[in-house]
């Protein structure tokens, strides 16, 4: 059998792994579920050993036992950007502080922005600091947990935590680093030394590499634990959403990926770094590429919330939502249940369900969550266009694309055609492709995926939704002050 590769993606609620050959054929896949901790409102954490490392070990052991041939390479992606404080041996010193859904560092964002200057941060980093940024999360640990900070000698993310324990190498990919505002500049593809020194002090920064480069090789100890051969090359890896874009061939300027998951992420490839005040201006996965992107904080998690409240499963709720009408009979939701990332960057925003009356049903409410995702995504894509990103093609990925209703609502609201790929495994498939690149089994420009179907917009529905979208844009500023006051009460 041809040389094999393993790709593993560490998600918010589970870790997924695939064993694939060099042609992109999936031999086997594995899923391990884990818990996310929400110890306080606005906080979101993972235990790195019980989730990231334990999952990666379990998946590697399972897939290596199934491999009928050599495993030539491994690549890991994960949620991010996150901050995992670790000691010199890479041992976690506290639970990892997750990406933009963890909004604890709001005060630090404001203080660092005032210290360095909003315009200067935008000029250097391409975007402002938000709840997504790692710099303020580090500052929060320094101020609130000085005993942890004093012992911190490694700054790791989900993928690099595992890479460190597999190889002993302390690395970070350029793309992940570019989400560590204000520590990195996508215009120079390097650390911003002055601000690194101010925020991180004597904390050593990881070595920067591109995502498909070799981070290191499996050590003898890691081989005994995982079942992989000693010396197997391990890719640097990156953040899940961007690797998922690669999994469907989104790698050329103008191509856009929309990721339907617990959160919604839009990634648009560009040929240069852009200034995007309300978005994320990032380095790319591969040398010579950049991204402009953004993410909503709660999308698929809203559907789970409604399912839990009503006691109905997704199939029943989807059927009821399909029986509702575009606009949910005059019902409009703001999906900011965990604050919001892009483009409003407001960690204290809260969810709003406007227009309720006694005739509204479970189907109306469930449909309103799907439509809220569409309005938020349209807001996000409009902001990308305003930053200079010209979109030419949209690929939809993630678990939310398996049913017909949600993608159709998205196309109708935004007014776009979406391509649904044949292989919908997700970022782990992109990881397998990068592992093959790193191992020299395929060229850097290789694409394994293709479209299975297309979702065309219904123009009549688009007209209805455009009216609702204008109301959506008005609803946030009209309710923001009250939402902020309620967020203060929730934080007590």
C-alpha cells in the first residue's frame, strides 16, 4: 500500500483523526469526544492533557494499528488562537484559555490598545485587538495569576502543545502567530519585538515556521506512547478553520470557505496581508499566502441550545423550521449568546430574540437561529469585501452542511452560490494533506477534494431576507447598552 499519513484536528467538543493514503483516499477515521469547561460567564477552557494530548494519543494508537503500510507523516490542527501556559517541559500550568469565545480579557484589550495606540496596532497587525487576540489573554494571566506566570516558560496552542510532546520542538506557525495581536505582524511575518518584550517579558517565543514545514520528528518516548515510528516527521500544523479551508481546496486568492460548526468562520484567501479593522488579517498556512477572515462566536451551538430547551432532536426541529417562513413570521435573533467576535468585536454583546408573540412556534424559533447565522455571516462577508477582499468562489464545510435547510438559508440571505465538497470530514482531512506535503508525498499545490453539489440562492427569498438584514443591522446598536448592562449583572 502507498505511504499513509495521519491528520488530527482538535475541536471545541471533540477530536477527529483520519488515516489517508497519498491520493487522498480515507482509509479510516476516528472521533474522540471531550468536554469544554465554562467556569464563569465569558470564560471557556480546556484541560490540555485530558483533551488535547489524551485524544491525540488515543487516535494515533488506533490509526497506527489499522495502518497496513508505513505512516509517513502526521499533522495536527486545533482550536485557536488559544493560550496554554506551560513550564519548560511543556507541562500545562493552568487550563488553556480558549479563542474568542473566552472574553475575560476585555479590560486588558482596552488597556493595551490605549498603551500602544489603536491606529498603531492596526498599522502593525492589520486589525485591532479583540477577544480573539492572545496578547491580552497573556496579560490577563500576568495580572490575575502571577504565580502561574512566574513559572511559564512555554506559550503553546492546542496543536503545538501536542507537537511539543511528540517532538520536543517549541514552534508556532505564522498563521497562528498572526492571531496573537499585538505580538506579530502579518506584513513582516515576524514577532513585534517591542510589544513582545513589553507583554511577555523573558518568556521565550516559539520558533516561527509555515504550517506545512517539518516541526520535528517523533521521539522514542512519543513512539512508545502513540505507536508511530521514531523519526516520523510531524508538520507544524495550524488553527482548525484554516486547515479546513485547505481540505476543500480553498487556497487561491478570492476563494472563500464558510465553516458551519459550533461557531461560524469565514476564511478568504488573499495574495497579500490586508488592513481589516473589524476582522482578522492573517498570514497564510503556506509561504506566500495571506488570509482575511472572521468568526462568529455562537452558531451551531445555538441549535444545540434550542434542542436542549425544547427536548426535540435536530431532524424534528429542522422539519418544523422548514414549515416556517423566511423571516420566521417576523422573528429576528441576534446570535451574540457568547459575545461576538467579527465584525462587531463586542465580548459583552448578548443574544436578543425580537418580535416574539404568542403565535410563534418551536419551528419559528429554531429557524431564527439558522437565519441569525446567515445575517451574521452576511455582515462578516460584507466587512471582508470592504477591507479589499474580492470573493470569487464560496465553499461550505462542516457538520451544518449535511442537511439542506441551513445551507439554503445561508445562500438565500447572502445571495451566493455555495459548493459543498465530496469529502466533508473537515480539518483532519486538510491535516492529512499537509502531512503528505511535509513528507514529500505530494506537491504543495495538490488538492484532494471536489464539489459534490451546489446550493443556489432563491432570489425571492433573498429579497425578503434583505429587508430583515437591514433590521438585523439596526437591532444591535439599538439594544447594545442594555445588553452590556445585563452582561455586567451576569458577571457578578
